[in-house]
């Protein structure tokens, strides 16, 4: 509903979109095509004829199904999910390597212009901001960690490894072009793909930097990743802006839009309705193309009449859609009011159910409380007896402790120790313990310093090892790229193979470069490189001689081309004579065009028949709508019956709970009376015992007196 409401506010922009479609050869109802570049087949391009801009739209009937859900929020990241055609997964927008020179630019053919990067990539504050934006994009819904199976940490964008950069780049590019497969080395892949997607600051990156992205080169690659994220977000916005167009199926004016859409989705007919609406827009646009093309063939340059006719039909169709949208708004407001009523009633029922659950819980708690009282009644006598025994035992222990304390004081006095001397010993013990702790802290700091030095040593060793490996690989590439005759390619040995991890041992620390890498003295690498350079220059001179010979053969071919040019001029004279014949045939074609007009009238009659069929389909839709309304009334009636049943059950439960509560109160009162009677009996028995004991004491006293 919100998509149709937005179109009502943008009514004035529809005519502008139609004008753009006439000038660009693409109707405004068409959805954005795939980013994959279309590669020309040169064999077919030579046989095709040029057409007007209006007729050049070869993809007017192309439809693309959307895999996106609701439109993205402005404040949240919604990762760009590319759309797939009905034929399967979308192919990569990167052209095949077999196409060679036939590959065209993705955005129209202009070569990439070298521009200087204006962003302050070396600024720490700017780096922090773009790092945060990249991290927010990667951690949204944890999609990166789930898909790439690689964890993200706080150091991933500050001190990245080569693996971190490769995985982030592959994941971001997969969001732009999900059909692409990474097969080559990362240096060739990254540079080629950045050139494919027209990265504007490609001059600031070279292939050697791609193999080691950390260190001073990292701000450049950080800016590149940030640019790819901005490209993903722009693609998201483009998809969201295209979610509404004239190809969306409008609902009937008097029907329930939600129930209608639900019914259509259940029957699997939504795609057919979308295609019907697109066919209507195409039928408005195709006659304009045909008439304009015929006028062009008749040497007419004014197409305003046909455009006005198309614009009039389009306005009529648009007005119908606007009326349907207004009706849907009214219906939506009515349905919202009904929904609010049902929500209020539902809250009342839920509150009553919650109260019944609370009362049931109270009943179970009261029952547990009664059971606990009955169980504790029999245990109190034994508990009191145990407490008395524990008191007597603790009093005896206290007396024994006091006696032992006195004995210990006597022993210390005999040994000559006083309380002050013992305290002084404790103070000396604390001082010694503090001194030991300080020593341990110093030892820990020294261990940390040693570990830091070892780590820095390993880092320097690794960096030197990478430099040597890159040197060996580059030397191998240069030697393999140059074709040398005979055994010349084997007389030079530039590789360094003696560099290994044994240099990290303690006994080999402090060595000179010649001792660390013996090849520097043995093979005389610098002098051999100069000799190798001279050898390359000599081979280059030989190749230049060969090019001179090829140039001479090229001149001979040019002379043959000139001879063919003379033959071509002779053919042109024959062409002028054939044009006269063409003029005669053209008059005959004009006569045939009158016959084609008669056929067009017949086609218009067929169009009226199609309109009649369309009206019949509308009647069937109205019948389906009535059935849906009947179903809605039945559901409403069943809802009322269930509501009455719920209220009846609630009254029964409430009556049962009240009776149960009264029974519990009566049983509690009876239990209270029993407790009072038992307490009175125990009190009377204790009074009798005290009286009897008093009588016995009086008798004993009388006996002693006597």
C-alpha cells in the first residue's frame, strides 16, 4: 500500500519519465538491467542495420524478477542482494577471457581517466571514520563471518593480514557481481576487477603493492574498500528506488487489498498479473515506435503527433491507476479501524487469561505452604533439642580454648618472647615479602622486553624473507619472459637459496649481510645483472632488425591494398547504376505500403477483440473478489462465535476459582482453630508440670527442715 501512496505524490514526475523514455529508447516502466556488459559479436554486427533511437530498445520485453524484500531503511545497512533471472543464477559481469579484444566497457566504452585521489587517506581521523563504516558494513547481521567463515577483530582494519584483505575484497565484490569466480592470483584479480568496475583512483595502486597490503600502503587499500562499500550501498538504493513502477498489479477498487494479495500469492498468479500490466505499458509504447519508424522511412522528421497520442493513452491509464490507489487508501483506513477494534478485544481476552493463570499459581503456592507447615510441625521438637545440645558443646569448647590460651602465654613468657617482639618479627616478614615481590616484577619486565625484541626480530626476518622471495620470483619471471639462445639462459645464477630460519639462532646473531647471504659474494650478482642487461640489449637490437624486415613486407601489402582500392572505385560506379534500379523498386514499395495499412486496420479489429477478453477477465476477478468477501464474512462470524465461547468459559473458570478460594479460607480457619487448641493443651500441661515440681520442692524443703 505504501508504494502506491508514494506514487500519488510523484504524479508529476510520470510524464517526465515518459519523455525520457522517448528520447533514450527505453520506457520508464522498464526495470534496471543487469550490470553485466553485453559483448558484441563482430560477425553479426556487420549485417545489422541502424535504427532510430526510439526503435533501438531491444530489451523492452525483458523482465527481471526481484529477490529483494521490503525497501531498506535510511539508518540501517541492508546488504545488496543481486537479482537473478528466471533461467538460473546470473552470470558474471566480467567478460570471458576468450573474447579478447571484443570485450567492451561495462559503462559504455570510455576508457578510465586517471584522476588524483582527493581523499585525505593519510589522516588518522579520516582513517578511523572509514574503518568504522567498513566494520559496520561487514558486521551487519554477521553476514561476513557466516559466509566467509573468518572472524573479525578490532585489529582487522588497523593491522590487517593479507588473508583479511583478500577475504574482505572477495566478499565485497561478490555482493556486486555474485556470478564471478576467483581463479587467478590475487595481484591479477584485484587489479583487473578494479579496472572492470571503473575504480577512479586505480593509478594509486600497482600490482606489487597488492601482494603486501599492510604498512604504508594500507591507507590506499582502505580507501578502495570504502569505495566498494559505497558502491554496494548505491546499488541498494537503486534497487529500492525501482521497487515501484507501472508493472505492479493494482488491486480492485472495492476489494480488500491484503486478502487479495494473499489469495494471489497462494494461487501463484502474481507473476502473471505483473506481466499483464507490463504488456499494457508495452502496448502503449510499441505503436509509437512503429508509427515513428514508418514516418522515418517516409523521410518525415515530425513525430509529435504520434507522441501526443501515446501520451494521451498513457495519461488515461495512469488516471485509472490513481483512482484505484485512492480507493485502496480508503479501504486501508477502514481495515485499520477494524484491526484496532479486534486488537482491543484481544487485549481484554489476554488479560483475563493472564489473571486465571495467576490464580492457578496462587492455589498451588497455598497448597505447598500448607504442606510445609504440616511437615515442619513434627520437626520442631528435634530441632530445639539439637540447638540446646550445640549450645552446651560450644560452652565447653570456649572454656577449653581459654585454658589453652593461658598455657600458650605461659610458654611464650618462659621462652622470653613478648607481644611486641612477635609483632616486630611479623613486620620484618612483610618487608622481606615486599622485597621479593619487587624483584619478581623486575624479572617480569625484563622477560617482556626480551619477548618484544624476539618478536621484532621475527618480524624483520619475515619482511626480509618476503623481499628475497619477491626478488627470486621477479628474476624468474624476467628470465622466463626473455628467450635466450643456446646455453646463455643457464650461465647466470641470480637466485638466493641460502636464506633460512637458522639465522634466528642465538649463535648467528650480529652477522654481516655477506655472511647471512653467501650468494652475494659467490655468484657476484651485481656484475652478473649488468652482463645480463647487456645481453638483453643485444637481443633487443636483433628484434629491431626483424621489425624493419616486417615493415618492408607491410609496405608491400600496402601497395596491394591500393590496387584493391582502385577495384573498389570501379564497384562504386556499378553501385550508382544499381541505385537507379532501387528508385524504381522504391515506388513499388510505396504501393505495397497502402496494402499494409489495410492489414493494420485488421490488426486494430483484433485489438478490440483483445479488449473484450480483458473485460471478461475483469468480470472473473470481480467474482473472485465476491467469493473472498463471503469468506471474510464467514471468518468474522466464526470469530464472534469463538469470542462468545471464550467469555462463557471465562465465567465458568471464575466461578470455580471463587468457590475454591472460599473452601481454602474455610479450611485455613479450621486449621487455625486446631493449632490454637493444641497450643492451649501444651500450655496447660506445662503449667501442671511446674505446679507439680513446686509441690515436690516444698516437700523436700519440709523434709530438710524436719
